[in-house]
C-alpha cells in the first residue's frame, strides 16, 4: 500500500501581508497530481490544514476543493487537527465524511481510535492512528488523565491507546499520525511555539511501535531516529528562514511482508525567496541581484541614512519585496561615557547635533543645523508664552 505524507498546509496564511491563495491552490493541485501519477492509496495530512482556528472563507473553499480533488484522484484521506486548527470545526460531520473516505480527526477524547483502510493487494489491512494536536492543559482532562502533564506524557498516553489496539489486531500495517515537536527536529521561524525551554519536546521513544510515524508541525522535511519517524514539512515556505528547504512530500510504501520504503518527492515550492543587502542605489542596479526580481525579497539597506521612500523605490525593481531593515555601517557607541555625560552640553542645539551624529554617524550639515536652530527657537518661544 502506498501512502503520501504531507502536512502544514496553513491555508489562509499570507507571506508578510501578501496573499498566498494562488500558490496554495497550486500546491494542492500538485499533491493531487502526485496521487494520480504514483497510485497513492492513502493521503495522510499531519495537521495545520488551516492557519487559524477561524479561517477565512477562501481558505475553507480551498480545503473543500483540495480534499475533493485528492479523493477524486483515488486516495483515502486521513487528516488531523494541528495547533493552528480548531479540532471541533475540522471534525465537523465526521461520520458522514468517513463514509466518503475522508477521515478528519480533531476530537482529542478519541485520540488513538483507529481508521482502518482495507488492503487491495492481498496483504494485511492498513490501520492509521490519528492523534490530533494535544494542548496539555486541555488534553489531560479530555483524555481523562488530569494527573499527566506535558506534551511527552500526553502523546505517549494517546499512543499507548493506539499500541494497545494494534497489539490486539494481529498482523496489520500501521501508521501513527501526530502533530508535535519531536526531540531532534529542526524548527524554523514559521512555527508557532508549543512551549518554552524545551518543555514542548516529545522523546522519540514515545513514538515507537508503528511501521511509520507521520509527523506535522515543523516546516522542514526531515528524518528522525531510524527513518520510520518523519516530518513532511510545509508545501510552501512561510518565512525567510525556510529559504534552504526543499519542499515536498514523502511517499511511503508498506509492503505485504512488513517492509517499509520511503521516497521523497519534491513539489513546486511557489515563489522563490531572496535576501539582499547593500545600499539602495546598489540594489537597484547591481546584476548580482537579478535572480531576486521575481522572488519574495527581504532587503537590508546599509545606507548611512535611510533613503526617503526606500520601500517604494525598492519595489520598482523587486515588486515582491516584503521586508526592509535599515543597518547603517556605522553604529556609534557612547565611547564609554555615561548617559549623563553625553547629554551634558552647553545648549540644546549642541545636544541635537550630538544625537544626530550618534544615530547616523555624521554631524548636522549647514541647512540642517539652521532648521534645528529655528525649531528650537520656536519651542523656546512657546514655552516662554
């Protein structure tokens, strides 16, 4: 039997304020193409189908169309709620959708209940164990174990339910599906933190006992442990920290004799990401940055003084520039002097002059000094009045 492991679609999410709706639609279409081309039996979606618990209407429509296309391509679908999803909303009409071969699981209380996909190759059936994201302070009560604390203990408990069911079944093919931060995984800036100080980490022993473990949450495609535990990553980049990622999915072959073979399939990753640095004049003409003209761009300007209308001018060459940071080459310090010493000056104009030099690395020029002198005189007149 062939599985396609994907996750972290984040439908409804933008990129630094720019819409990604078209790119997300193409990504879901590419998944359906893989299903058809590779003869996929089951598509596993390991959480974060939406980007927020109350998704915008276009994201709901996109998910509906995407699931229909995957199902029409011939695959049964098993998906779980992630930390960005509302489990209750995602699990709407569960019984009805189950009959259509679309198994959406968001009910924490039912974590570990199996989804059985009958085999068509004469071998044992496939049993999927979907575990929606477990928020510790809520999940411990919903699972009936209020004494348990932390991500590791609760996910271990939910998977113990699955392992008990698996042990009672005899010979089957098994896949666990979870949305968590597994120890040894590499995060990016795109994921919402599940905890602080490493308290969100789940040890790999908690995930043992299944032919394959399909994880979601981390946006980079990666392999953990002996290779049976994997993150599929997000199909699109959602921050510049994902610039080095190769976006795609895992195809998992589970043969009738119990063998497991996993192959990576790359996906068209949408618009490229580029990080450029230099003065504004240089960025607007340098051939070095030609490849960035069609990319999402994060720009760092090194001009001594931030140019007027910098972003608007930058977008004349890089229309998809979305972030701009100003880092002048001179970062003046206090020279070891205290703040009190630095503001101990004979008059206000000298104080302004020193402040401008501190911030920009240069003193006021003649016209600027005249403007400041006039402004200070106006303030003094107002105070006197």
